[in-house]
DNA sequence: AATTCACGAGAAAACGTTTTCTGAAAGCAC
DNA sequence: GTGCTTTCAGAAAACGTTTTCTCGTGAATT
C-alpha cells in the first residue's frame, strides 16, 4: 500500500470510496463488518434475518448500503451446504410448450427466491446425462426434467440423490414425482372430435422419443377402434425429413385419410409442410388436429369458405410449470413423503 | 460409528461402497485422494489436466471412477475466483427470436465448458435489475443482455464491473460490446419491398420498449419518405390491447393503408388478430410484412389465389447468439480491448 | 563431481461465507 | 445477593476446493 504514493491517506486507501473499492477485489462481509463496527457473524445474521440488536442492525444495513456489498453466493452455498438453484432440463427449447412451461417455472421459482438454470438437451440423451451430472456438481437443490426416451432404460435415479420432478413425460419404472397431461384421454378426445365432424379415415403421427408419444398413440388407437374408424398410427423420429417422407406415402396411397392427428406442435408443422408439398389444403382436402395451442394457429387453415382451422388440445402450460415447481419445493421440505403423480386435463380448442 | 452395529467392519463403514457413500455426505476430493493414495492437490491437478506422473494419474482417475466423485462447483468457484457461468438476460422468453438466440448461446457456451443461466425479465426493468444484481452475486463470468428501454437512463455499468454483451437492443450511451441487427436498413428494405409490390399507403407498428423499435421506425419513415409513400408510423406499448386499439382507428378511418409493417413477431400476431376482428384478410384486403421469420409464417395469408403471404426480415438468430457468446468469451481474455459493435444484416424473405 | 535448475508432489494457506463455540451480560427465582 | 438460565455478539472453525509454498529428486551444466 505504501507503493501507492503520497496521495492516498491510509483511510482513503483502505475504505470507502477509495482505492480498494474501485480497483481491487469485491467487498466482502468482513469489510462490511469493519465499516459497521461489528463482527462478520453479526453481518451474516442481519442478512439472514435473525434476531439482532436493532441499533446494530441499522448500522449493518447502512454499511451494506454504503459499501455496495453483494454476498458471494458460491461461498454461501459452500458453507451452508444448500443451494437455491434448481435445474430445468427440457428437451427442446424451441418448442413453445417448453418455453411456456419454462417461463412459468422461472416465475414461481423467482418468487420463492430460487434461481433456475435452464438446460436444453435437444432430445439428446448424452446432453441430458451431461446436464444431470452438472446439476449434481452444482449441488442444485432439485431438478425438473422432461426426460428423453432412452433414459427409461436406466433404473438409477437421475441427478444423484437430489429431488427430481418429471414433466410432460414419465419414466415408467421410476418412483419420482411427476406432472403429466392425461395424454391418452386427450388423444381420444381429439379422435372423437374428428369423428363428430364427420371424418372416418384418420391417421396419426406420433413422436418416437418419449412416453408422451406412446400414450397419445394408444389413446388415438383406442378411440378410433371404439368408434369404428379406419385408423393408421405411425411413430416418426424427431427429424424433419422422416415425417415428410412418412406422410408422402400415406397421402398418395389409396384410401387417403380425411383427417390427420399430430402428436405435438412440431409434428403439426411438419405435416403442414408435407401437405403443401402434396398440394393439399387444410381443411379443404383434409382435416388437421393436434396438441399444443400455439398463438398462430388461429390463422392457418382458415379457408375462404370460413370453415376449417386446426383443432387442438391445449395443454395447461402455466399450471404444469407452476405445479412442478411447487412439488419440487415441497419435496425439499419433505424428502420422505410418498411420490406424487399429478395428471392434468387439457382443453379441446375446436376450430372449424 | 460404533452405533452402526457389528455388521460393518471399519473398512466397510469408512470406504468404499459402505455407509458413508450411501447415506451420508457426498464424496470429496480428500476421499478420492485417500483411495488413490495421493494428496488432494494431486487429485486437483489431475482433474485440471496439469502435468502429473502417469501412474498417479491413472490411480486418481480410477479412484474418481470408483468413488463417483463429482467436484463441488461452489467450492471450486470460491477458491479459484472465477466462474464458468454466464448469464443470459432476455426480455421475453416466449418470443421465438429470443428462444432461438438462447439455444444458440447455450450450444456455443456448453461447447466451451460454460453454463448458461437464463433469466427472463418480461420487459420489466425491475426484474432486469434484479437479475443483473443476481449475476453479480453469482460472480458470473459475464452477461449477455437484451436491455429494456428504461435501462437507457442509467449511465452506470450494468452487473458491476463484469463483461456485458448487448444483443438485439443497444444502450445509446454505454460503451459496451454489442451485436445488433441493422434495423434501420432492414426496415427500409421492407418498405422498398412493399413499394415494389405496388403498395402506396403503408403503416407501421413499432415497439416502444427498446431502441430496436425506434431504429426500425426510423428506417421505415426514411424509406417511405424517399419513395414518396403515404406513411404512418406509431409506437405501441407491449401489451396486447394497445396494438389492437391503435389498429382499429387506423383501419376504419379514411385512406386505409394497403400495407402494414410489424416491428417484430409478437406485434405481427397482434396485427393479425386486429385484422381478423375487422374482417380484413391478408393479403386480399391488405398486405402484411414484418420482422422475424417464424416457422408458421409459411402457412398464413396464403389466399386461394396463390399469391399472398407475409414477407419478413429474417434475423440471423443463430449467428447473433454465436457471435455474442464468442465476443463475451473473448472479452474474458482481453478485458481491456476496445469495445466492438457488430451489426448484422437480415435477409428479406419475400412471400407472395 | 559439485552446483544449479527444473520438475513434481505433498503440506498448508486461502477463498468468503455460515455455523458452532465461547463467554459476558442480563433476567429470573430463590 | 447468589446461582441458574437465557440471550446475544464476537472468535474461531468449517465448508471443499485451488493455489502457493516447500522440499526432495533427478537432470543438466560447469
């Protein structure tokens, strides 16, 4: 400090507004303690909201203010041995369903003083495993996970021993909290809706990456059988080309379906593309229905005749996120409570 | 440890596969060191990839494997005084532009061993300030920020003294790295496109929350003036109702515009809604153009006549995220390099 | 052959907090 | 007034790493 020249007094050089604050390291709890004339422990207690002498508390708060002290969360987590971070691992951040859920999760978490690390796996089990491990290393309080299909094979608990809440997709064998859509029933509702609209030959494209696709397919087939419809269900991988190719065969063959069901919003777009490639219009030539009510769906398939439109099952996205977060936070308090499975109903948005 | 009964030998109780691993705390670097028969420092060095004896390295790696050791990132950050976390603070996670950028940021960051904390401000300056402060507390390595308009007023550096890269929106006074779209020019391109298509009375709706809206509006007005078009530009707040109301007046009055320009994807949806409320069709009654090429746009406004469609400026979302992340990581290495401003061109996607 | 140098491994300090421990003062019952 | 408990603040330990320091060994140089 002597090397700083004659222009700084000891006081200036040391504190506040002086050399150290401006140029060197961040201010720590000890600096606050020194300014307030108390011990570091007392500062910690004030900040934690524990009972301390009122005069001291005021001095500490003033010192925090004047020094611009910001606690180091890494140190806090290390010592206190618990973290305010929750991990949110989704399969596809571009899917509006997941962004909507993410937003809801973030809002609820922030309101309870938790921060969210959002991880995007792109349906890649390797990335998923990497992120689960990362959450472990981060010692995250818990994880909200939309698991990929491959994970089903693993019987081990994901993310070490920390609480996990599954969303959107189940892991059949696992004993974990989850909040899901009533996929099978909702798919059946969709089929019944198409039947009521007079369609008799239905085809469905279902995702191959998750239990969700399987369940929706099952509901589709069950309902179609019950109604005596001519039905054809196929599972398509997540890539674009696959869906288009699968549809090309379906649409050009004899006995072309008069209605299509999409397993999710992304799939529905693939179908739209394929239909256009075939020169077919919705709903003039063929009806289209699916899952996830995206904001733009009000505006496609509105033929000149005024009818048409794409009927979908709208998922309660906000509630899914809210419920999952609440369940996770609950479990942090009661680690040994029995696991809960929440199944939510969707809402049929009938168009056309 | 004696209380555990006679079934556990000292060895079992202590390590490995025994009591401690299964029921108590996580395994630490010292446990690994003990198993490998080396010092904790050596384990640390092996994990950091520093030069160590090959035999020792093998022993350490084996010990890490057998113990299932996962380093505690909080401790690592505390001691090493630098973090592998970058904050990404966006205005609206539901806006596909931001989700696309987020995905790109996350991918690049993950490839470089960094993790991303995604923060959603919902255009709320208070939330933005809260998150910037949080990133400070987290001692994040840096922040990528899409600033809200209000932040402009603040001359102070956001997020303490850590590196910040701005995306999508500038902060006029600030000397910060940023990567932006050439908004003014792109808006002009859009107007010229409409002019070439024969439209003569254009109106534009621009966001009031960011510099982006201002710039696009300026480009819109400049181009319209240069081309001698009858133009009307208005700034509308971010809420749904506003846009609809503003449009209602515009569309019902005399000299109704024959083309509309939307400042962004969200605005464009509002316009679509308003048009439908007025019973106007795109592009039959009125043309529509805007910013952000969302995947569904291929399918709306395709009238029976085959013409139509919504022309937009497609932003290079992937590159924006990639560039911003690269710039941020660069700056971590060269804190004192001059700030850079990257202005990217968009691409006109002409439809109809 | 002696001295320096480079290297690498263990011991110990340090990171910035929270928590435990300790002791003093205050309150209360006798 | 004495002895007991309670309260509260400071001192010190602890959290799990990385980094610095120290020292021993072997190679290289003179």
